[in-house]
C-alpha cells in the first residue's frame, strides 16, 4: 500500500519555533499555519482507508530552487503525516529519501508500507 500527495513546502525548522518569555518554545505562526494547511490537504487528498500503519518508507521530492538545507524540511512533513493520521508515528519511519528534483513549488511526498 502507498500514497503520494503534493503539499506546500514547510518552513525550515530554523523558523518553526520561537522563544516566548515565561513560556519557553512555541510554534511560530508561519509553522502553525503551514501545519493546519498541510493536515487539511492530507485529509482531503488521502482517504483514511489509505492510512498506513506500522513501518513506512518515505520519499520527499522538493523544488530544485529551494533555499536552505533540505533536512530542515523533513521533520515538519513527518509531523503533518502523523497529525493527519495518515501514518501512526514517525518512529515507524524505517527509511527516508529526500531530494531536490521538482521544478514546481510544491513538495511531493510518497509514503509506502515498508517491507
């Protein structure tokens, strides 16, 4: 079983959290907005019946012209997959392949049951 979905590229982890005096670390408004949008897209484009439980392999294709490190985009994508209920837990990710490939401005995320 597998599914693929295009979502917007998440903000870098460098911009995902901010320090709030007296409270500690909190999600930035940019990251919170991206997460809400990504979860809605996952719910709309990946039916619950396509949910994959257990070990998974994930491939992420990011835009070629993306600025910054590609590894800073992985964790937000994994968190959106978990929050949307399309995978159980990111500790079940057995393999991740990330590449700059697409001329488009979206991230293509493919999730497969790991063998």
